[in-house]
């Protein structure tokens, strides 16, 4: 069995459970820029599917902040119920 070759523009990838994030290098008119692709894999019936969102690097801190606030809000509600 042959091993898949990593695409040249894939800079970094990390996976935790069903969540994956990767950094991709792009070049447009000789200018380099980087995008982050976050994805979640899930099984629907017998088929594996994936949803993903692409952000430019400037948007990543805002996404982290939003996700953290949503998580904290959810935790507060769960603690109220308990």
C-alpha cells in the first residue's frame, strides 16, 4: 500500500477526535497568504461526510474568541441546570 503524498501547499495539520484544522499556503500574483480550514467529520448511515469552514489568518483569533464565548455560555447554562 502506498503512502499519500502531502500537498505542497499544506503547511500544518492537527486533529482532535472528529475535528481537524490545517494551514494552507496560497499564492496570488506572487503574494503569499495563508488560510485555515477547520473541519468536522461525521458518519451519516454508512457514509463518512465532512463539513468545513475556511478562514484567512486574520479571522482565526475572532473565531477562537467566538467559540470560547459560546462554550462558556453553554457551560454556564449546564451548571445552572445541575
